[in-house]
C-alpha cells in the first residue's frame, strides 16, 4: 500500500516591508491592484492624474488598515517617473514593486485617428511604462535586493482590436518590453511580467453582450458561469489577486511571462512563435511563394481580434 502523499503547503504571499507604486490607481483596476498589495502588507504609492481622486483612494486604503500615500502626476515623462520613485523612497524608504497601470483611450478607426489620438495613448501606455520602469529599475538596482516590475497589458495587445490602433500597438509593446526587460534585469534579481486583465470596467461594460449582466452585477447579482469561466470576465477585484502573487517571493522564478486573469480564469498567454514553415532550395521568388502559400505556411491562417463572447442559447 503506497503512502498517502503529503499535501503541498500553500505558499504564503506576505509583502510586509515591501513598497509598491501603482500608476493610475485612483479607481478601477489600478485601485484594486493597490488595495490588494496593501492587504498583503505592502506600503503603496497611489497615483492618479486627479489629486482629489488619488488622495481619496489612498485614504480608503489607510482606513482599511493599510499604508498608502498619494502622488498626483500624469505618467509619461521622465520627470513624472522620478517623482513617483522619490515619493516611494521619501515616504517609505525604498521601492520593491512597480505596477504600470495608468492608461487612457482614444478609440478611432485608422482613417479617422489623428496624430494627437495616437500620441496621447502611446505616450501614456508605452512611454509611461518605459519611463516608470526605467526609474524603478535604477532604484531597485541601487538597492541591490531585487524587485518586481508588473506591467499591465491587454487582450487587445495580444490579438488586436477594431478601432484601437494606438491602444493595441502600445499594449503589444508592453508585452515585448516585459520579455526584453526580464532578460536585461535577471542578474539584478528583478522579475518582469505582464498582466493581461479582463474585467468589468468603463470600457468593457459598454460591450453590448456584457452590458445587461454588468448592470445586474451592479445591483448585486452574481455574474453567470459562462462569463466568469467561459469568457474569463469578472470584477476588477477578481483580477487583483495576480498582482500580489507576482510581487511576492512565491513568484521569484516567474519572469518574462504574459499572464491573463479575469473572473474565475487564470491563463498563460503564448509568446509569438513560428507555427508553420516551408523551404525552397536556393531561396524563394514571388512566384514560388504564390504557388506554395495555400498548401504550406498559409494553409491555416491565424485569426485576429478578440473573440466575440459566446452567449448561451436563449
């Protein structure tokens, strides 16, 4: 008779003594991330463009028993990133975790998108992630005790999304930066991962298929399983648990990954890779590619866009 296996102990996620910055954390997903980090023991710098919103969010975390301060600044510039790092160090003495959540939307189809629409979104999401991560990495390397960069991505950055040239491009860049920085910062003990959340936010709750269920949820009704499991769609709090995990010692070996979370679903996104190949002795010509395409590498083309929700039959 074989012995009964010893249960694997549940890892402890304890962030006591750690200090985190969460950009764009005055409300929504960012506030959920900041609150979850504080609940796990971390001291948090809450950031928002609106000073009143940032102060209210930080006060709420303190009232719940956590430690938090506010710093109102628009991310994107090196100066804003330095301010956030300086705030963490002056308030709490160090920096261990950065969550780059700040973002805006300027949705337009390609032929209607202006330079200003494009630059505003890329400046906040992509440049803002870069400048904040750079400032945090400098500080973490100086401390010499490792650290965590947690970048917030999106399904739009993984698959594209209609009307979101700027947002999808920026979020795809965020995923690429996570992979790149995980290599560059490995020797310093700094892990870098991207979170790909799906939740009821101001953006997703306008999706017609989701709207009636989100409205019912606002009234206290639970989201049905076909959304929580089938679509991986839930509340912002459902997405928050991943951030303290990635910030903790339990995730010390997790780096360079894009991790999805939403509702009841946790998922690992694949990295881009070659999925079909063909060869021609001496190389290819336009004519030989045309002749081979539909029976070789192009036989099963890849899909694009975020899949439409699969609703239950009426």
